[in-house]
């Protein structure tokens, strides 16, 4: 089945041309005509598929694809192959080639409402029923999808796109080339309440959210404004759907946050962090660079550079793996202990009798 | 307190009539007039309540309800009862009877915006400020709520309803009789990035989302489009709120996914799966039919048909229960081991001395 | 960096004036001019910062802030201080002083759509592209943000604010002075299906959601309507982002629910509960007053007043802490047991030989 939707479809290429474009090599027939990319299961003889995860080796062997994009040493034989040193980035490049992005035409919908002193760059698109608050600045090529609400005093950098129904609270700053998916809320109040006498008094949240350049944020994710100062998402960070980033968090550049992960207030995370799905960081922590937090893990303490942690509470991943292996066999361990106790008691009894 | 809202309220019935409609039996007075359904705590003498969960047995005994819908062998006596072989589906039927759905009148709001070549079936309703993209097809009786945004090239099957503020990205296909709640985002980009030299390059997501017939999706849930091919939700699946379904997931028919569950990319799940609240499945897995994943569990490995798993990482549920029973008493187990060691050392010492 | 956005900025105060307003004492120069509040890192000599969490003690010492708001016994010396008995509520008060709320001007946007018989209080604001259903009542000073959709037969109490793009399903009742953040969905159908012969039949959800007074609900959180009767959020409860509250839940007053927490259907929670981030409560439970559920914990059983629980399944927090300390060292414990077994076997052998 042909791919669709967010992008158009363009032309046909020879396998050799494709390999050349991505700086890879062909094994097999460089003259094979390729009219598209498809999954291993869907691809036919005129389509290129790919093997970037060894789990799908058998599916690759069984695939009807005319050719396969693979890494070095794939071991596949008798197939037309494009062999790339880094097949996954190469796949990204080929997807762009076959499915070039189709941006909506520049223009402000007559059904959009712009406040006073909105500053529009060149080639801005604002969709129907979008609302832009006063004094907000949209850079060149910005796209604001239908029904999005951008508060006053916001800034959106060049080429940034808000998909339909994104909300930016006032004062939010988004860098260049960011992509914010539908349902995302940036800049809602941080969760701050001062409890006194059993009553919770709201602590005003008067800071802002800042997204640096090249950030992508997945559908229905929320990033709260800081109480004071900033909640900041570092350059090139990629955040999945339904992630929660609390007030005052500072996320270093190039972070990867998978679906339903969460970071509590004021925690600071270094560069190139990876938070796997449904993981969480407690508040007021300091995490170093290159930290990896496994799926479902909960981090309650600071972590040095390069940590790889798992579990609740999170611990070193290898230690966790070993501990879990024992944990699954705890009933047996207890049984062993009981047997030892019985044997020892018997021994003591015997020795007591011997005394 | 009377129920309201999504449905109207119609008439009064005799207890015997109600029993007959659902193929159940009356114990007590079939001539009792019933003017509505209510919870055990709220119901009065002219209302029917229900006992479908034994936990509420005492509340049922204390209820002022004029009559109770129960299963066989409820053991309740001295009450007017409707005894059904399957009381929960029977309750569904009675709720429909007392609260028939009130659909909005067909018609396209003058405040909606439809793109070129939108194909409208009969009796379609499109609410205010909804946006429908070009070439999208809405089947007969489709309802698009206020402020919903449906991208271009989408298809909505007959009688499907989008509640207010749903977003469908371009190319999404929704079957017949589906119900999609507010805030749902279908077809946002899957989370795919190729990391090279510490930078994350977006891998274009050019597949689609397909919902088969009779699917219900809860508020603010997200289902991402596939990189290539489809993310597919099987017929009759019911998905709760704030669930995350990643790109390329295939969910078999009749799945039940409770709140805040998540499924990572490319995982395939067989028929009739149950994922309890806040559970998660890692990516690239194969789960068989009839799998049950307990609340909070995290599945990191393939599962055969009929598996029932719990824990992080998930293991057989009974094994997990036994292991958890020991885990809660680990300090005692360690104490036992230390005592054994001390006793053994003493014994060795004594025997050493004896030698 | 100056704070912005949701609030204006007003004037300059002497340190002594600020202290007087919050009933606190000055140490140092009461005549110091303060023109704003800022974080420890951002504050300069004309700004007041604060130390309410001992973790930031060093940052406080290093701060360039002209003065600091602290609690008693802060031990900071050589600094201008405002010493308050409860510094966090005092900070809330000062934030309000420097950043008074700027409410949007009353008025109904010509781009909003109101149904028949909508009952508007005084000084109501309804933003662009908002939709209000028939017979809905908005109290005095209510604010409905842009693009919000309020169903028919809803009630919003005086001074309640819906931020942009909130959805209220029909029949929802919201008390006075509530604040509902963007993307929240109140009153979507509860997750109720009666399974028979492998098919899931929808159980109509005809109850409602009731929010009592002074409730705040964070971005993209969902609260489902009851099947019958009410889902009720008690007075003064504060709920964070991406929280899921299922049908029929009753939450006592003054609850605190942190990000991504979830409560399954029909569970009742007493007063002043605290659910930390990503925690969950199973359905049909009864929790007493003052219960604390730690981050990531999963409660599967009723809890008495004052419980403080952690873990999956949740257990007494201190027991959990002790158990986790052992759990992390399970491989060592198993090794100990194996050594004991070996020693014991040797001993038995020796003794057997002696016999």
C-alpha cells in the first residue's frame, strides 16, 4: 500500500541513483527501477524496503521487495541491496526524496484572528480559526495550524510549525525549525501550591517556556511555564507524545524523551539524555550528560554523566538486571532459606545430642 | 440525582416490562413503576439500581432503590429484583432504554470550513469551527464535533462520531460506528529519529493510521501514523483516555486498553488483548491472542497466546504474585539469612574446636 | 531575566514594605529597593530571590540577589533577608504583588457561538471560536478561553476560568474560582464495556462530572463522566497535567494529584490525599483521609486514614524502603544463600563422615 498524506510522492529512480544520492553501494542490479519505499511486508518488486533492525531478518528474507536498504554485513544474499554505512539516516534521506514535504501555501486565513501588533515574517501560514495574541512575533515561513491558539508576547522562530490545535500560553518562545504536534500545550501554569492549614494556595507561575531550535514535540505533550525564570528545552531535543515536563525543568540539548515520560519540577538534565517510555524523574534533581533512563524507571536521585539506570527506584542498569533475575525467583530463594534453616536446626539438634 | 447530558430521558416502565425487554426474570413485584436508573447510593423507591460487582453487596442491601438488577445467585432477599444471566450487558441495554442517544441534527455549520472535493454522505453533521481538508470523505450519519480538525484525504465511515476538538492528520482512515473522544490526535508523526554524531535527524513518517469499525478512543489519547504502511487498530477495540499508541503498532480486534497504557513502535498485538491501566509494551514485540497485561506492568519480550503477565519486567502473573509476597518481606528474609550464617559460623567454630 | 506573561509587572517596593505586607521580618537593609522577584540564578542586586528548599542552600549563598526570602533558621548571614515563618505561602503572596493577574476584558467575542438560552452572569469573557451549548449557565466573571467548547446544560461558577481549548461535555458542573487549563477534557464517556462472547458492548455513560469550588486542573488532564451519578472532585483539589480520573471517582477536598497520576473507576478517596507523579489507584477502592501515594506506586487495595504507601503493589512506605534496600542487593543475598548451602553441605558431609 502506498504511503500518503503528509507528503507528496515524486517520481521513479534507478537503484543506482538512490545509492549514489545517499553515498551507498549497490549489490545487484543498479538499473532496477524503484517507484517507492514500503515496509518489508508491503513492498513489491518495484519497491525498496529496508532492514535496520536484526529482529526483522526473516521478514527481510521473505519480503517481495525489489531491493533492500541494509547496513554492512547484513548477510542477505541473492537480493538487490543498497548497502549503507548508516542505514537508518540513509532511510530518512530516501523517505525525504520519495515524500518531499508539502507545506501549506503562505497566507493568513480570513478565519484566523490576529491581535494588535502581531509581527509576521515572510511566507507565514495561519490556518482557519487560529488565534494569535497581541505583540506575538512569527518568523519567516512559520506555519500555524487550524485552531491553534498562540497567546500574546510569544515568539516563533523561522520555519517553525505548529500543527492544528496547539496552545501556546502568553510569553512562550519557540526557536527555529521546531515542529509542535497537535494538542501540545506549552506554558500552562506550573504545579505550585503552598499548603498551609490544609489549604492549598496557588503560587503564581510567572515564568515562561523556552524551546531552543530544532525541537520536536509530540501530540498532547505538555510543558509547563516556570514559576520564575524559564522552563527550557535544549536545541535538537525530540519529545514524544503525552510527555509531561514540569515547571523550571532545564533539558540539555539533543534529548530524546519517549512516550508518557515525565520530569518533575526544577530538575536539570544534561546533554543527550534518553528517557525511555513511561519513565519519570523526580523534582529538583541534577542529571549529567548522556544519561539513559530505561522504560518505566523512576529516578529519585542525582545521576552522574553516562549513567544508565533502570527500576523503581532507579539503579545501575546491570545491577537492576541481575537483581530482577533473582527477584523473579524469590519464592525459590525463600524456599532455599527455609530448607537451610531446617537442615541447620537438625544439625544443631544432632550435635546438641552429641554433646 | 437524575442522570443527564449525553442522552435524553424517556418515560416510565413497569419492572416486568424491563425484565421482558432484556430477557430476564422478576423476583418481587413486576408491576412496580420504574422511572429511571441510579447508583445504589442515589436510587430511590421509583428507581432501579444494580449489583454487578460483589464488592457492593452491602451497599445494595442498604440501597433505597425500588428494585435491583442482579445476576443469578445474588442472595439478596426481600427486594424487588430483575435477575439476568449477564447483568452487565443487561444494564447497558437498560441504560440505552432510559437514555436514548440524542444525536445532533444533520447539517453543516456555516462556521465550519470544508476544503475542495470533500465528499459528504447523507445526514452528516459538522459543528462550528470544524475544519475538513480537501478530498476527505465523510460517510452517512457522520458527526464531526465543534472545533475538530480533519486533514485532507481522510475517510470516516458511516455513523462515526468525532467529539469536539479531535484532530485527524491527513490520510487517516476511520471505520464505521467509531466514537472518538475530545482531544484525541490520530496520525501525528511517529517518533522516529536517526541519530548520527549526536544529532537526531527526523525520519519522515509517511504512513497512516487506520481504525477499523466499532473502535472507541478515549479523551486525549494519541495514535501515531506509521513511518511507512499503517498503524492499525482492530475492529471493536476500546481504548481509554491518555493512551499512547506508537507508529506501526498493529492491534488485533476487540482489544481493551485502559487509561494511560502505552504501546511502543511496531509492536503487534493479537486479538482480544487487555492492557490494564498505566501498563506498557516495548517496541518491536509480538503478542499473541488473549493476552492480559496487568496494571503498571511493562512487557519487554514476546508473549504467547493467553499470557497473563504482571510486573516490571513482566512475568507470569502467578509467579509475580508469589515473588511480590516475598519481596515485601525481603528485610525479614535477609535477617533469616544473617541468622543462619551466624549459627553456621558458630557451629563451624564449635566443630573446628572439636576437631 | 524578567518574568512575564500571565501577569503584569507593577512597581518597586522597599524590602521593609514587602516584609510588612507578608507579616515577616527584615534582617539587613529594610530600605533596599526591590523591583522584582527572580530565581537564585537569575536575580540581581535589585531583586528578591528565595530559599524554600534546603537543596538550594549553596545556590542561595552564591546568588547575586539583593535580598532573599527565607524561613526561620536559614543560617544565611551577611545577606539582606526577609524571614517568614512560612516562606512558601509568603512567596506566593509576593508573586501576586509583583505580578497581579491581568484578566481579559469582559465581553463575548463576535466569533464565539452561544446556543439558545445560555445564561450569562456579569462580566463574562468568551473568547474567539469558543462554543457554548444551549441552557449552559456561566456565573459572574467567568472566562472562557479561545476555542473552548462547553456543551449544553453545563454550569460554571463565578470567577471560574477555562483556558483556551478546554472541552466540557454536556451536563458538566464546575464550581466557583476554578481554573481549568488548556486541553482538559471534562465529562467524556467513562470507560465501560460489557463483554459478552468476546465482543465489547458500550455501557452508556449518562452521569456527569462535578468540580467543587477552587479546583485547578492541569493541561490535557481528563476527568470522565460517571456511568450514573457523578464523578466528583472535592473543593480545593489541585490536579496536575495529564492526569486521568475515571468514571465514578469521588475525590475528597484538598487533594493534590501530580502529573500523569491516574485513578480507575469508582474509587473513593478521602480528604487531603496526595498522589505523586505517575502513581495509580485501581478501581473500586476506598482510601481514607490524608493518604499519600508515592511516585510510580500502584494501589490495589483499600487504605486507612493517614497511609503513606510506595511500590507496585503499594505497601507501607517504610517497609517498601527497607525492602528496596534489600532488593537492590538480591544477587548478593542469593550468593550468601548459596555459600551457606555449600558450607552446610560440607558440614553435613563431615559430620556424616564422623558418624
